[in-house]
């Protein structure tokens, strides 16, 4: 009997061990299968996002690209040891080359691959941005399908900001910044801290105008931490308790001391009760999630180190002062992307804001306090300047992905698993990839027929004529703002180009403590006022010694000069006219 029991026990143990081993093997197989499915989905998503991002990238070069390549040419051949003076306008102004590293990179691409290389680089950077947004969205939401769809929406919203400009690189670096902040808060791993110090160094040299915005990205996380710290301090109760303790020491009556002790105890009881309510609310919030993460203090230390990166660039302290001077100047009142946002002209932004309001008001989805700060701050900045719509889309898109994923997890998780399963099987993969190939092809097809340089916007043939018929080293040419960079690109000294900062007193003058203004040359305003006939053009032309003028055919000033006997029309082709200021002898003849 004993032997039978032992035998039975042994068989039972062996059976349990086999079952356990089978379960472990099954779990390992399922885990590997899940990982494989995740990898396949990520690859499909990345390929599709890259195709769309490449398709929405413009082929026609943007105004800033022309001076970028030209400055990069100079830096490539002469180095960065003496980047203090502008070499391309007729005014001999001081200039600090705020994105010299980007300019150099674009010139190297242009020098080796031409205009097609710049187009290809825009496609690649656009794709990297889209993939980065997808990674950040997936990190926040933990839902691949939602992250994929939201990323497509983000890239559609910012399609007008995709261009061969330094901002495209800084968009990518900013996305990586937020990703590293969140990973560092979760893991405290040193590699994220190191990246967070390297990124501002890159920004200070790639596009120092936006360097201060790097630190703005930390504020929502720091703000959340200090709000919770202040909430936990119970400052009002502490003040009351301190006052009672002081009163107790002053008073000599024992009865009063007893009463004060009772009041102090009541305060302690109220504080304990309040702390319990706060804890309960944080554990099960109604709308806003919050967590007091002490790692934020290390983030503040990282900021302290990163501040010094602003000095490591040819512009010296330019990273600290550039944005401030720009905002103080008058250029932001005249440049379209700096103007306040008008809702009627930005339906996509309106639609995005409405989606956020619907999700936050009419669903039980809970938003993190740091995300709420980010959402509120970027919405405000977008209304102040339409340029910030790009930042709103890039950083609030992943927040929306998180909110939607919360709803999915709660109400319809199974449907999204089926979608994910369909996309990752061979048939679904073929269908999705083919759809994106067709979609991207339809988007890019009209773009491919465009020229790299729009001859209706830029004086291509007029520049050829100037270089063949005029002594560009000895003339002083007045031009309008929108095509100055192209003239500069062709080696023609300009009156103004799209480096608007160069032509404002905040950048070419010195600060006057008495007037609290910058004493410098306001060439930017002069150029706009002359072209718009808001000032006497003859007086300004005399002041600047203008000998020749190039204008759009339909400009007001061109129509005036046609009937002015002091000016002679030299060139009239396409969309441009060129006039010469006649000397007294020529007028008499």
C-alpha cells in the first residue's frame, strides 16, 4: 500500500512538472509570437509613415534654402573662425550665423547631389520626424494602431511646415527630447540624461533661435512636480500651526495653552484627513492623473548643465538673446508665420482642438497633469503665433494617442487586437502597404512635375541678365523681401533677404539704456515701406545709394517707376522688371 502511494505521488509530481514545463514552453512561444507580431507591425507602420512623409515633402525649394546653401558654401571653404560679419548684403552688417551647422550640412548635400539632393534630404528628414512622432506616441499610449493613425494626422497637420529649413531638424530633436525626458523619469538611466545634454548643444549650432524652447519642454514635468509639492506642504495649515505655537509660547495662562493645544490637534487632524483625501484622489482621479516623481529634481540638474551649451557656438551668447531680440523687434508683425492664428484659415487646427475638447469633456479618459500643462501651453502659443501650430501637432498628437488608447483599453480592446492581427498577417500587410503606395504616389505625382526653383516667384532669368549685363560688384540693387535669398544665392549683393533678423536694429545695433531701444538700422521696415509705397521711395533710394531696382511685374512700385522719368526700364521678362536710376547726364540725354 505504501509503495503504491509513493508511486502515485511520484507520478503526480512528474505529471505536474510536465504540465508546468508545457505551460512555460507555451508561454514562451506566445511571448515570441507576440514580439514577432509587434516587430512586424512596427516595420509596416514605419514603412508606411516614411512613404507618406516623403510624399508630402515639397520639391520646390523654399526661400530660406537659397541663403542656407550660400552661407554653407562660405563656411565650407573658410571655416567658422570669423563668422561675425554678413558678406552677402550691400550694407556690411554684423551677423552671427545662427544656424551655421545646418547651413554647412545643406551645402555639402547640394555640392554633392545638387537640388535633387536637397529634395531627397527633406524627404528623409520628414520621414525621420514622422517615425519619431510614432515612437513617442507608442511610448505614451502603448497602442500601436492608435499611434499609427495619430501620427498620420500629425504629419498631415504640419505638412506646410515641411521644408528644407533648419526647423525640420529641430522638430526631430524636440521629439527626441520629450521621449528622453519621459524615459528618464521612468528608468533614471544615465544614457537618457546624456542625450538630454547633447541635444541642446546640437540645437545651439543647428538653429539657435529655437534653443530656449528646448527648456520649455521641461516645464510641464517640473510644473506637475511643484504643484504636487505645494499641495502636500499644506502651507495654510502650517502657518496657522506656527501662529498658534508662537501664541502658546507668549501666553502665560495654562487654560489658554490647553485650548491652543486642542486647536493645534484639530489642525493636525484636518491635515491628516486632507492628506487621505488627496491620496485617494490621486489613486483614483476623476479627470487628471498626477504623480510626484522625485526624479524631476534630476531633470532640473540636467537643465542646469544644458544651459551652458548655449555658449558653445559661433554666435556666442546668441542662443540666449536671439529669440528675445526677435520677439522685441518689428519683424514678427510682418512675417506671415509669426502672426496670430486665425481660426477661419486654420480648419485643421480647429478640428484638432475640438477633438481634444470632446475627448476631455465627454469621455472618462484621464489626462496626466504634465500633459495638460503641455496641451494648454502649446494651444496658447499657437493662438499667439501660427508657427507654433507645428509644435502643437508634434507634442499634443502623442497626448491624444494616449487619451484615445485609454478609451480603447477600457471599451473596445478586442477590436484593435483584431486590426493589429489583420495588419500583421501576410494578406493584411500587402493590403496596407499597397494602399499607402497608391496614396503616396497620388500625393507625390503632382509634386514631381514641379521645378526645383519656381520661376514665377524667383528671378531666375532676371538674375542671368543681371550677371551678364551689370557690374554686380559696383551696383546697389533694391529688391523685395520675398526673393532676396535667391539673388544672394546667385552671387548678387542684396538690399534684403529672408534673414529678417539681420536687417532689424535689435541685431545690427546696440542697446540704448536711456531710450530702452536698440540704436541700429531698420532696413527691414524700409524695404517693406518702400515696396508698399508707405514712404517716399526717392528719399530712401538716395539714402541707400540705390542704382538699380528689381521688382515683381505687378508691384505698385513697378507701376510708379514706369512713369517716373528719373528711372529707365532695362528688363521686362516673365514676372520681373529691372529699372536703372538715371544720373543727371543720362536724364538730359
